C-alpha cells in the first residue's frame, strides 16, 4: 500500500508559495538541537511520537539544520556517539543512476526515516504564525501540538504552514523520509543527503501582514529612467527615500536611476508598509532582453563568465553557513567570475541576497532532474507523464515565487537533464505569465521549444566556433518551425570545461571563441567545488572521502570531485587559469600597452594601473601608469613604460588592481595583468668539440672512427661529469651523485586522461600498451675526449613498438650539455585489439637525485603548475618554491606540478651541491619525492611516501590537460607529436 511519500502529489496543507522577504515580522529561529530517532522504514519510530505525552528521552540529539547521515548521533541517555559516514546508511553518491529501483513513484520498504521533535516557546503577544521549512530532503510530514499540518516534497525548496501556535511551549514533530516519490525528480549528480538541512523558522503574522510582494524594477538604457512598481497582496505603501518615491503598491514611479549590474550592483533600499508589516526592499533596476538573437541586459550584450555552483561543505554537506556563502562569492569575484548557475536547484535564499549585494548574475535552476530514467530508455520519464504534472509545476512555482525579487536573477532554468516531455511546455507557460521580465532556459529538449536559449553542454571548440558563426548542424528530428526559431536564439553554454582533477585545459581557447561571436552569451564551468567529505583513516590520517569510499552500488565513484576549488575551498590551479581567462580587462604589452575593457557596464575608474620590471626575480624598476578611465566595451593604448631590449631575461608586468578596498577584495587586489618578456640570456657556448654530428637518426647511429669504445664496467669522465660505461647514465656531476637520465614517456594519468567511460580513455590505452611498463636498453656507449654518445631503446613490455634514442653529451665549461634525439619505431597502436593510435603523454628525461634537495628556483611560468593548454593564468618570471610546495595535493593522486616554458632551474638543499639546468631554449620540469608510478598507484594522498630521492623530470614536452573526463578529446595541438625529435639542455652543479 503506497504511502503519502509515494504520491505524485507535491504535498498537502501547505501555504501558497511566496517571495522570500526580510520584514519587521518577528522570526523565531527553530534551528538548534532537536530530538531525533532514526528508523529503518517509513513507519518511523511509531505513530505516537507527535504528542506531548510521548517520552523522547531515549532519543538522540540532532542539530537542525543538518543531514543526519553526516552528523554524529549523540544519545540523550548517554553512550558513545555514532556516525554513518562511509557506510551504506550514510551519504551515498551517484551521478545518473538512482540508488533505489526505478519503480516510480514507489520506493523500497527499507526507507531510512528520521523522526524529529522540538519544544519551543512562543511569546504571549503573537497573534498567529507561519511555520517555514527552507529545505528538507526528501519528504517531510509535520505536526504541531499533536495536530497534523501537512506534508511536502521538493528538497531544495521552502514550504510553509499556517501554525496555530499557543503562548508558551509548543511541540513540533517532523517525520522525514530518505526516499520518496520526490526522489525521482531529484536525480542530480550529487550526494544523497537526507534531513532537515536548511533553517526552520516561525514567522509572526499580524493582521494586515503582507503575504507576498513582487518588485518590478525596469531600466530603460536609452533614457536612463527606472520604472518601479511593487505589487502586494495587502494594501501597502512603497517608499524609496533616495529616489523620492512614496506611492501605493501597484502604482508605477518613473525616475532617473543607476542600473543594477554584476559589475556595479547598485541597490536602492526601500520599504513596503502595510497595516501589519514593513517589508524591506533591496531594489535593483535592470532590463533583461533578447534582441536579434543577442542576450542583453540594460541595452548591452551580456556574456556570462560563469560557474556552476552546488551547495557543498566537506563537513555539513548542503547545509551552509552565511559565512561559507560569502566565502564562495568572495572567491568567485576575486577569480573574475561574474555569474553563477545554481546547479541544479535553488540555493539557500541568503545566497541570492548576497549575489544582489556583491554583484553576480544568476541563473536560478528549478529543483528538477530525472536523469536516471535514461536506464528505462526514458519510457516512463515523469515530465512526459501527466500524473507528475502538478508535482513538477509545484517546484517551478516555488522557485520563481521565492526568488522573483532578486535583481541578480536574470534567467529561470526549468531544470537539468530531465529528458523531454509535455511538462516543460506547462512550466514555460506558467513562468512567462508569472514573470515576463526574465527569459527561460531548458537545455535538454533539442527542439528548444520551451527555451529562450539554444544551449548545450561540453561542445568541442570546433562545434562552439560553428555555433558562434551560426553554422552548426541541425539537431536531428526537429520540425522546420522549431529549427528556424532555434537558429535565431542566443547560445548559452550551461556546462563546459569539466574541472575534474588536474584541469581543465583550453579555457583560453573557449574564451577566444566566446569573445568573437555575439551569439554566444557566455558559459558556466562545471563546476565550482569538489563534493568530498572530510574523513580519517583508522589511524586518524585525514583524507577526502568520495563515492568510491562507500561500499554501495550503484556509485558514482570519484566523479563527485570536479571543482575549481577543492572540497575545503582551497583554490585549485584551474581557478588560477580561469581568473585569467575571465579577466574583464585585457592588458597586452607589445610595442605599446593596450588596455581593453570587456566589462558589461563599469568603466575602469576603480582600478589603478602599475608596472614593474623584474630582473632575476628582483624588481629593478616600477611605477604607475596613467590610464584614463576606459568605458565598458572600449580600449586604449598607452606608451610602453620600459624598453626591455637591453635586459635579457627581464620581465615587464603591467597590472590593473583595485584602487580602493571593495566588499570582496582589498585595495591592491589584481584584476588583470599582462606581460612582455625579454629574450633569454645566451647560455654559454660549448668549446670546440670533436663530437660527432648530431643529425643522424638515432636508429642509424654507428660508432664513428675517431671514438674509443669504452670498456664495460668502468666509469667515463667527460668534463665535470662521470658516466657509467655499461648503462651510459650519469653517476656524478661535479660533487653531485645522481643517476639518470632515463628516457621518460609516461605520466600518472589525470582524471581527464581517464576520459569518460570508454570515451577518450587514453589512460587505459597507455595501460594496455605498457606505457607504464617501460624497459630501457643501452645499445652503445661511445666517448671522445670531451663527448659521450649513448644510444638505446626504451619500450614497453609485451609490445613491438618503442623509442630509439641517442643522448649526445659534450663537456661545456663547468657543466655538460646534452642533446637528445628520439625516434618512434614500430606500430604505436594498441594492436591487435582496438587499433587505436597511441599518443604518449610526455617525452623527456628522468633523473634520480639525492633526497637532500628541498628548494627549486626557476625562470619560467609560475608559481603554480602549468601545462601547454593551461598556462596563461601563470606569470613568467623567477619563482622559488620548496619541493613540497611544488606538489598539488589532488584528493586522488595524479600527474601534477609541471612547469612549462622554463628557461633555467636551480635545485638546492642543505647537504647537496646546487644543480642547475639551462634550457636551449626551454623545457618542462617536475620535481617530487616519489615517482610517476607511485603517483599512479596511490589512491589517496597519504599513500605517497618519500622515497628518499628527488625525482626530477626535465622534459621536452608533456601533453596538455584537456577536459575529456566529460567533453572532447584533447585537441591535437596539445598532444606530444609522435615524431623524431631533438632537444637540448645543459646541466651544471656547484
Ligand atoms: C552534466 C550534469 C552535471 C554533471 C556533469 C558532469 O551532464 O548536468 O550535473 O553530472 O554533467 O560532471
């Protein structure tokens, strides 16, 4: 027999949805410690728990708001606390699959159910009250003083009841089911986290109070006039003193105003006063339109520099404090992010109030996703089934009604990945009628019939370019009318650049295309934050828990970690790269300094421009740059403040920084920068040498007549270096004892190397073809007085392909120069099975150095890690870091810490001579206390242990990062060409 929690109805007994408001009505927060009892089925702790006479002294204490699966259960009667983290009763992570049978709207009898009780006091002078739950996952039934008020589904949406409270103590009882019919509408890619996880409030209601109000604040960019009308459900007066407005609700005032934008979030404070309530108004005037296929706000095209934001905290899940919301916004603003898609549900309402205040454009998404119906071939998809119509519309109504007064909200999204169905026409119709001022978005229906935007996720750069030009292929099976309409729509990239693990790459590439085409109105990176939970091993070692740390099927594994910030909000290198790609000011330092302002509306008068020239890491000269305010959309040039031509290796940096303290960053915060670099210092040239010519293919090298074949087993000294005569590897350089180099072709796969499922899974090709099982063979070691030539072959076990190489060493003053040539031989395909081409992730040299090294100093990109397709956010110059600081502690160990465009590198330590590497002209380097194989094998960062050596990679090239964990394969130009290659470096030790 189905219970209410298995009903396709959205709820019962609730008040009509309405705007979130701050008013003078007294609010009693019911947050705090509640009494709690968890039971295995929907029958809960027994039917009688709702009355005063029920004895709950044997229950646990449970904080509200929280998710019970993340909390410690503290028995009121004493005893040790228990926690469910890491168990199948605890938080479960799935991406698309439902963790319950696909049997909508029914759920299994096993249905963890939490009964909650709270006694609270109501002041004697309250006339009446409304009880509000801001969010309960997934279905709640509520009783007040033993009387049932009703029930509701829709986890990330508020619901309210009229509450017949009595003066003095009142008893609130709530039953929360983990699984319900609502579960089928909430299949977002995230953890399943039941509980009363947002605030519970009792709001005083006096006679004449305002149930609902709707602020309409339009801005006409041609006239500069704002038009304000506030509709209210009660007779009320609107006052905005700053604008001299005092008028009845429902009337319109037209006044000159400053518009609201994310750049300049101008809010006007006002009040809405009825006989029983004074509501605070925070009014932002703006107009959102689509004109000729271009998305515009206040008459100017708007391009979102956006991220998708889930609510996540590593300890409390989707229960977030205001401080955490502010932390998100501040981090975003500092990274030049100006827009948020609230994937995939309305966030806590306070977040949107903060977006109004700090300035972020927001796409609010309805709490709707039915992705898991894909496993039924979409046959029973709720949006396509009239039985669910009301429940789905209820979610949209609660979304729009709650957030309709937020100027930051500029688009309503009907939901995420819910297939197609008639429900969307209903959602669109209702939304447009209720709020004609904002466009609507739905990405998943290829007809785009119910959307004001053409939209996709994760297109390739080529496809995005085609879309920008309006030359994209038509979606299949779409009728002509829909197709003609779709071609005229602006394009919104709701998800791109999958930030899972080390990555994403190509951010600059996406933005070069985005900037070039007015049809493209920006994009939202997937996604803001890793969803990992703080956990500890049995030994107490902290780690970040992901989906694979829970024994439950189905599970989404590590896929919960795809953020630009780690779970604890530490920025990843990806965020550094994004800050550059999203910089709203571009500074190009060439023959002149070109400054362009791509902001939507603000000029540059809030910024101070300054320059500095650095030589060998020290500021040699600096100054300020006089720059007239550049209006939005304009650019100008100023003369170059310094001539670099006479200062090799010097770097000129021009920065635009906040001139004064702002709400989200202090004065001096750098918004944008540009650089010019001088030519490298000429490396010393080697003295005349009798070394053989280096142009012969490695595979064809034969011992030239003038060489003396070295006797096996002895050492060979060449200048400052000593080599092993059998292996040809270096043993000593000056006083430095080392080993290497080995030719290196491997890296520990990144999440993007693993691709998505079977798609673009280059890591499995590497594994199958032995790229991580390389063996080395030395074929010849020949030496002259001041040169040594070593040839050999490096190849994977079991396979016929490999690399033939030659390393040609020449004494070079106090150091030694090395020219390496590699030739790829054999098929380099994963024959005989798949016939896929194998591209190697790196071509380089691996050295084993004593563990005494602890610091690196280099000229190159820095200070963070860089890869060919993710480097523009890192400056060039001289940087210094410890070996430990060079590591990026990804919660799943993988390749990290590379530095491209390095001109020279110095390693130093307490008991080892300095090692210097000079590029001719440049190289990539990585230095770590473990090998790539250790990185590949470790499942958690704490499994990486110091090997007692420093493993130094000096690479010709390493492939880029891409974002193939969801998205296109790594573009060809960022791979390592499998071709004959020669490169040089010089090593010295002092
Ligand atoms: C999208 C989805 C997101 C997330 C992403 C991959 O399809 O909307 O929720 O799953 O893919 O990480």
